[in-house]
């Protein structure tokens, strides 16, 4: 069982934080109860690797505290792609495709993260279709926006 234990209709602080993230904003309290059963939490030390480029995509992360840098190794060395702040999420495509990681994630200060495993997310899709549909749609929107921003910032097309 995950971190969340439902008590008198109140959501714990970390689930309240999730409510402020667009990916989760449209979920009902009942859906948070379901989602809370598959949430895992882990603390990381400064310089600890969350995942490395090429690793199997096991799931998605939400940063509660600290800071994470997403980077890729290239011909000219390490290229920083993104600095993740508390309340942001990363690795979400792994929930859908489980493909190898396209970049590495490293904590640049002590950090606390929530994690969703892909197999448990797939179970949610099967057993709670409406919840799975809401999350999948939001992941697709987020990915489309990221791609659009990438193209615009790179002056493609």
C-alpha cells in the first residue's frame, strides 16, 4: 500500500501539493484516495542520481522538496536541459511507454520525491478507467506543450 491513508475526508499535505499541479488538478478527493495507494516517497542526498540516461523508464517523479537537474551527455559534455523545482514533475512519459530514459536526473541538493511505478499506473488504467484517462490526457497535453516550446525556442519549421 502507498503512503496515503484516508482519514475523515482530509488529504495529507503532499496530496494537497499534487492538487496544485495541473496534471492532478482535476482529480476528485475519491480519485486521490485511489492514487494515494500507488504513491511512494523517497529522500535523496545531494548529488544522488535519481535515474541515468538509458535506464529503463520505471515511472514518474514529483519533487516535494529540494532541486533536481535533468541533463544529457553530449559531444561537448553535460548539457543541462531542465532544473526541477518543488511542485514540478518529470519522467512522466515512462508511465505511458516505459522506454529507456532520454536524460539523467540528479539531485543538486537534498530532495524528497514522490514516485509512481508504471505497472501500478497501468493497473489504475484497467481498474479505474476515468482516473487513468484523466491522467493520460494531462500527460499528453503536457508533452504537447513541451514539444511546442522546444520547437518554438529552436526556431524549427
